[in-house]
C-alpha cells in the first residue's frame, strides 16, 4: 500500500453485532438522473492512506499500512481485531488501482483496474495495443516507489519478458511506448515539408508582387 491509496475494509464474523464498531456506514451515491439524491447506489466508504502511510480505523485508531501487501494487511487486521472479536473475517480492496499507458498505442489513457492485478500485456490490450509505429523492443515502465522514481525498459518481442519483475504492473505505473525510427523520420519530414511550403508560398507571393 502507498500514500493516496483508497481502501475499503470490511469486517465480518459469526457475531454480527460484535463487528459493527469496525465497519463504516454504507453510503448512498446518487445515480445519474436522480432528483435530490433520494435514491442511488449503495457503496462502502473508503479509507485514504495519508502521506505518512497511515489510516484512521474505528476502535484501532491509527494503523500503519504503507509498504504492506493486501495479504499482509489482512493478516495484520486479523491479529488486531481478534483481540475484540472471535474469528474475524477481513476483506480489503484497493479501489483506485490505476495504470497509465501513453505513446504509440491506439487508445492512450489512465485505466482503473478492478482486480488490483494486471500484466503489462493486458494493460497494452486495454489501451488498444501498439500502433504500427510503436517499438515493441523498448517499452518503458515508470514506477514510483516511496520518494524515488525508477524506470525500466522491457522488450515485449522476446518471450523471456514474461519473467521480468515488471511483467505485473503496480499501482500508478506509467507505460510509455516509443515511436519507431520510421515514425520519427516521417514526423520530421512532415514538419520540414510544411516549413518549406510556407517559405515557397512567401517567395511566390513576393515574385508576383515584384513582377506586377
């Protein structure tokens, strides 16, 4: 878990009344077209991980969650809540897991992933796959870990990229597809061509004025 993550945490057990203090009230989110917010979709309230990596949890107070995987966090809450409730069941979900895919793909953008786990291949598929101008041998992945940013280049044209530590993306990873040399040269040619056309137009206009 990282700062700015949004978590939903639910606690259940055989004794329903015993776990009520550990659960936030369910809220109603108005649906599009509702008047006055009278009706809507019921949804769980979420916990925001603060800049120090903590959340404020009912009964337990301040809980450090940064740096823990979801499974580790489930175990941590189970130990703490077991002091109050017998055999608690903890369900934790990261609700704002996002990855961004930019560059030479057909549908660039930021995508919210509901299952909290996505491979690089699947992320590229969601973005509509690479265009014909994208480089498959030099896919850049930008990852933020704490206060540091790191980047890695992956060659997805080779089968061994499946074993890369970057095969599965993490929260807020950015994937960038570079243009190939043909696209770079084509873009450069097009830009220069427009300049030359503009210059030629000016020269022709001047020639017409001078000859009149």
